[in-house]
C-alpha cells in the first residue's frame, strides 16, 4: 500500500532501526554518571550531538535534544523572547508557520506581547521586504520556516536572516521539513527540527541556539541538555535520530532529483487528468517530495477516504475535513482553493509505478466523489436584481457547487449573492471566481451568515 504522507511522518529509516536496537544495549545508563556504563552512554550522546550539529551547521555545544520538534519550537520561542525582554516584546511570524509556532505566538500575545504576522503571496512565499517593514525597535524575535509543511514552498531564509541580523534581531527557523534534504542557508540564530520528519524515531527534536543569542529557558530546568531540555535523555532514540539524519543526507542529492521528477509529473498531469483542479505552492522553489492540489466541488474528507480505499495514504492541508470545519490557515493565507485539498508527500524510495497508479486512480475517484455529493438543488430567488443562492447550513464544497450551477442563469454583468455560514466559503468562493474568470465583488453582512457577491463576466 503506497504511503504518500511523509511530510507528517517519514517511515523509519533502516539505519535508524539498526542504531536504535544497538543503542538499547549500549546506551541505557545515565550519561551524567562517571562509572563505565555512564561513560559509554556519554560517548554515544556526544557522538550523536556532533553528528546532528554537523548536519545542522552549528557547534555541538549550541545544540540540544528535546522530546519533540514542537517542544523545540516552544522552548526556542519562549527562551529567546525571555532572553530579550529588555529589548521589547514584539514577535514576528509568517502567516504560514507550523501551528507550533503560531500557538507560541498566541500565548505570547495573551501574556501581553505583540505579534506581527507577515503575509504571503499565492505561492505561499514571504517577501523579505515584508519582514524588513515588520522589524521594530522593540522586536525581540522573528520566526520563519525553511519550507512549508502543507505545500512545500521554500522560504527566502538567507535574505530574511540577513535583514534580521542587520537589525540586531535573532531569527528562529523551523527546519522540520527541510533538514533531511540539506542545511539551512543564511545567518540564522535559532533552529528547530524533528527526527520523525526525516526517518528517525518519533519523540526526538533538535534545538540549536547560536553563541551570542540571549536565551533564558522558561519553566523548571535541570542540568540536562545545558538546562534547555529537562529530563532524562532518550538516548537510544537520539542515537537513531542522528544516525538516520546522516544517512538521509548521504542519499539526499540523488533522491531529491528522483522525487522532484515524480512530483513534477503529478503537478503537470493532475490538471490534465482531472478538471477543475488548482495545483498550489511554488512550482520551482519547493521541497522535492511534496505536491499539493485542490479539487473544486469535492469534500476533502470523502476524497481522502476514497483514496485510502484504493490503497493510497495521503493527507489534506485543509482542516475543513476536521471537526473545526475551518479551512487550513496556510491555504487561507495563500488565498487559494481549500476544498478537496490533497497533499502528496513522497517518502524516499517511492516507486515510479506507485505514482503512475495514483495518477490512474485519481480521476475516477474524484469523479465518483463529485457524483456522490451531487450538490442539492440550490434554492434561488431574485432580490434587488441579484440571484440569491441560499446555502446556509451547508458545509464546503456545497456553496461553491450551488454557485457554479446558477451562474449561467444570470446575464453577463449580473450578480449572484451566495448566503453561507461556512467559514470556508470566505476562501473558496473568491478562489472559484479566479479559476472561472468571474468577478468576486466582495462580502456583505446578512441576517444569518455572510452574503458573498459574484458578478458574471462571461
């Protein structure tokens, strides 16, 4: 069964498995002790730290191991903000950061700090100039991911790092998705990553803090990991994480070229095979194994279930498939279609035949979901020279389906007013207009929900 969700968690690398088993026998003792078993454990821990630091591009004494990538982010953000409290309490993040960064920003704001969220373009890329404009005298920290976890877009980290360095502001880089492919370029100050993203075991994160960065760990601390990650080190998992990172890096150049060809094949052929599809993310500056597309008139949760029945494990960047019923913050920030979203993230070693079979199965699966949804008959009336579509109480993609059904009933230049109380409609109706060459006029308050106005252009 093809597993196409490596961006969530990559399969355990064979080297990680070997290192994990070996270190269970050799690395069980306390590395802080001076007796023989402790010294042996300390040697394993030091060797793992040197290996990981070499891959990150920092000194071994600048890197600590945490219990997860999320913990590394939270520790990095809170520690850097606390260390620079005298400078100010202003934090800069991009609108497409991982939720762990945005959650840290929310807590900072709740505690009296200020946050500036930098917008992105339709490819999901930030403009370095936007970071330059966001920098202030009281800016304590800026955060920017190296590459996006939902659409694969790589960010201009080196350029933003240079601007932050010039302003005297540390830059924290979330490198969870990219570190397995290569080091993060630029003069960054802090970096976080997670082992399960590159084929290491889960439960191991990395936090690198450059010398000279003011850093004050928050919460209870102990003598472990320079006081930055309390608790007994999971040495077998740490050893396996470092060994697998070195192994995937050795294979990265060749495997990246192979996966780029496969994802490019998906990017090109999906719009040819499936009508009404938007491929999202930067077509060039992107990670090798990730490709994301959204299908009009499709419920994402249903599509993922149907692909699973066909033997394909994929994920969706759109959280309107979850209990929150709200679109993905990444897709929303990009202003692209969120309904029917599919993220394909290929793990190392993905067979070409599996990608070809996915391309064979996808068109029929999408067509079946669209037919199954069937779009209930739209309730339409004419009010104030505008055709009104009442989609209240209906979740995406039904409001867009009903809009598509009636747009031909109004003359060119006429208006359609879509009434909806689904948050995803705020993103998907403008995206549909752009795909279909119609004019999105804007939104108006309604007695219930929101009225979205669309003008027929052709």
